[in-house]
C-alpha cells in the first residue's frame, strides 16, 4: 500500500514537472501617463526617427522599434512610480556587478539621439525575493539568468547604491531585479502598468501553473490574457487576431503612423 501511494503521488506531480517554458517574444512595456501624446513626442526626440516611430495599437498610442513597443494609457493624474514591482526602464547594458548609481551615471552621459527604443532595452524591477523571481522568468518564460545571491543579501543604506541580485534576459530585453523590503502592490494603475509578450495562447491555456488575472481580453484586433508574475507584476500575453476589419493586418501596431 505504501509503494502504491508513492507511485500515485509521483503520477500526480508529473504534469507539472513536465511543463516547459513558454515560447515567447517580448512585445511591449505598458505605462500610464496623463498625456500620452506628449510622451510620444518626447520619445520621438530621444531616438533616431528612422528606427523608432510613433504608432498605435487599437486606440492605444505609443512608439515602436523592431517590433518592440512602448504603449501608453491615459491616466487622470500622475500614477505612483514606486511601491510595485515596476521601478523604471532604460537603455544600455546592465550587470549584476554594477551598482545602480554607477549604471545611471552612464545613462546621464548619453549623446542623443539614441539608436533605437529596442536596442539594449532593460526594465528595472523590485522583488522581495529576486532570485526566486528570476527563476520564475526562467521556468515560465524561458529567460536566461545571471544571479548574484550575495547582492540580494546586502541592503545599502540608500536604495540607489543597490546592485541587481538577478538579471533575467528575454528576447534581447533584460529584466534587472533588485531586492525590495516590500510589501509590493499590484502593478496595475502604477507608472509601469505591465509587461507584454507574444505567445500561442492555446499553449498557455493548457497550462496549470499560471495565476490568471484576466482570462480573455483584446489589444487592437488581438486576443490577450493577463497572468500575474512575481511580486504582483501583471504580464499580458498576446495571441493571434480575434477579428478582422477593413485595413487590418496581422502584425500588432499595423495602424502605425509613419514618417515615409
């Protein structure tokens, strides 16, 4: 009887153990701002216009470069910029060996315009357990990791002197994860509202290891769903088109306004 029970327990665990990371590609950072058109104009000056262009997906304004988007929802007032997993985003290299203040000094020395929105794009995230968060991005989304558990254990007096305890790299976008004392709020409604990835939603809906926040939604003409990532970070998953209208195309951002 004991052997049968052990075998049954192993069988029950097998479906979860056999799950593989999803095949995803990074699609966008979604932010909230009182003036989306102003923010689009700002980034138009920050990047070369031949690589980064104003766009829209459905009714959402933004910018696009190489299939990577920044999308902007209108907010009634300035949304909170702290207190959730989404800290901010930037461009350039990130390393677990480099403190944030030193990394930021390199960004201050930029010569504008930058090459493109998508080149060396990275997102700085907060986490109460950065190593566990990074492992989630590896196990669920297929990220490659750089870990520094020692950095997770050290808490400098000033947060700006922290080093990332982990970096998860996904499709040429880096998620630099820093230790936060917490608790962290859900990202929805904050400055960084969510991150988004393209994926086959049929595969996603067959999984049993995801916390689903919204089972079905839409971005432009495309089906979406939203899951919760580490530290209450909302992650939008974007599938194929759900309907076709006159002039619609199968690429997200087909309604882009173009300079040529």
